[in-house]
C-alpha cells in the first residue's frame, strides 16, 4: 500500500512537498495533436486561399479564406464558424466582387467577439462578429491596404495600413465608436507588427527603407501619435511581438532568436531558445508561462519567463505560423490551413495552490489497471493525466473509498491528482504494467 502526503504539518514539510509537486508537474511533456484541416473548397469552383483562424473558447472559433472566381465576378470572401470544437463549420459571412480579399480573424476572448478584416479595392473593412457569427456588423471602411491589427478590447484597436497613393504606412485608431485616421505616418520606417498593451502604450517591429529586415522595435506612449526607437540589433530579423503585461514583452525571429523586456521596453535581453529554426509566433499566458512556434514543427514552452525553453512534441515537420491559447490549458497552433491542438497541464495547477497533508491511500502500485483509493473524507475532484500532459480520466464529487479502472489505457506512468477547491489533497505517480 502506498501512503500519500503523510508528511507532518510543518513549514519545512509543506515547502518540500510543494517543491516536489511543482517540479514534477513542470517536467511533464505535452503533446500537440493534429486537430483539423480547415477547408477552403467552394462547391463547384475548387479550393481557395486560407488566411487565418482564431478561437474565443475551445468550442467556438472562426476562420476566413478567399477564392478567385473570374475577372468579371472577382473574388469570393468566406468566413466560417464553429461552436462544436471544429467538428462542423458553417458559413457565417459571404461576399464577392472585384478587388475583394480577406486577411485576418482576431478573437477578443473576454468579449465573445471576432474582428474580421478584408479589403475592397483601396479600402479595408472591419467586420464584427459576436458568439461565433450569431451577430454581424460591418464596423469600418477606410482607405488603405491592411497590414496588421492590435486589439486592446472591443472599444479600442489600432490598424496598421499602407496607402497606395504614396505607398506610405499609417496607423488608424478606433476608440469608443470614433475612428482617427492616419494618426501617424512612417516615411523612412517600414512597420511590420504592432502590439498595444493599453490605449496609450504600443510597440512595433520595423525595418527601414534601406534595409527591410525587422531589426528594430519602436514604442509609442501617446496612443500611436509618435514613436521612438527602444531596440535595434542588425543581427536580428523579428517576426512576432507579444506583451504578457504592461512591463513584460517578447519578440521572436529568425534563427531561433528571442528577446525580452521586463521594464516596458527600456532594456532588452537575449534569451537562449536552444533552437536555430525561424520562429514565427508567440503567445504568453502570463509573464512566466509562454510558447513560441516556428519552422520544422517546432513548438517551445517556457515556465520561467524565457530563462529556459523546452521543445514540445508535435510529430510534424510543418512550419507553424501562429500559436494561441483560449485559456491556460487549451491551445492551438496553425500551419497553412492545418490546425494542431493541445491540452496542457490542468488549469487548476497554479502557483497559488495549497497542498493539504491529510493521508490518502492509493494501491496497488504498480498496478494492472484496477486501483483502490481510500481516505477521501470530503467530496473531491480527481484528474488523471499521462506523461504527455493529456487528461485521460476525470471524476467529480467523489468521496470515501473507490476503485478506478485504468486497464484500457496503455502501460506507463500516470499521475493522479485529488483536489478540493484549490487545495491539492493528493498527488501520486502510478505505474500501469498490464
């Protein structure tokens, strides 16, 4: 019989148990799985060009693509939505005509909102969808060719655009129902990506007319009205920019390069990603836990704010262009129109959890699959994950003495978590040897 958590209630004992549990959890290796290919086939016409996908929850997402029809009919722009985790996708928006094209989908998770950006000749148009397409509104039409968007919330966002007449790059600002057009023009700078941490403070990666490689990062403290350089390194070509908070931001680029600021761009440090592939996308759940994705199927994860990175298993050599999480557990990575998905470590495993020292017995260990659990004195939840970080069984409201059957799972090591609210009652490794 294996007796768990039977540590005397002392400060040393609790800290030791917390340290062991956190270290063990953090070393679990997660798995990214093929989720779906997002179809661009138009009936009786053929396949089109995929542009982008985003989700506001694990179940609700949207993607956009376009299909060239003919010189007289122009281009058809299509947006599809799902509310069942991508099992089925339905058309939620369709338009066509000369000069049409579609460019990106941007989710605002806490507002159940998607922004869709498309072009119509020399204008960009922003469409707003709520709840995966249940409600639609054409919000903005303004001159310029869309380049990038940064959404602060549904009331404030910034659009980077090129105006054909003089090929200048401008920023438009939408705030509380008003559109402020061409609030700044960049005559010698070629902006690439923008990211605003709030209504006033923004950052962008950029090159120069003489050298279009993205060596530079600029900052605005006046809502995009003016910009000043905060970083430059001619050895870098930065592809993506992401801020996890007002102070902490990251940029990733070619040849495995990642840089970080923890003082709102005043200084930047180079991080060791331990890879040489080109990195294309960043996403941080908080200042410590983040992901970067790149070519050749590479997805890296950090648990300590970029001090160290660990490669996650994807079983693909596809080049990933985008990575994002809908919560602290469920994430997606995009390659072309192929979507990969992960369920990372359970979202209740956080740094503020308390560890209970009451005894719970789990036996036998090793086991052929039938496992006895004794000593659960209050209603508890139980989660069982494998060493890839995948949830293989979950139970709610269990109490007393129970038996569970894991014989239908592959042999190997599994981790059992028993918890009440945010207190981990027990955690144990179990070996299945059938």
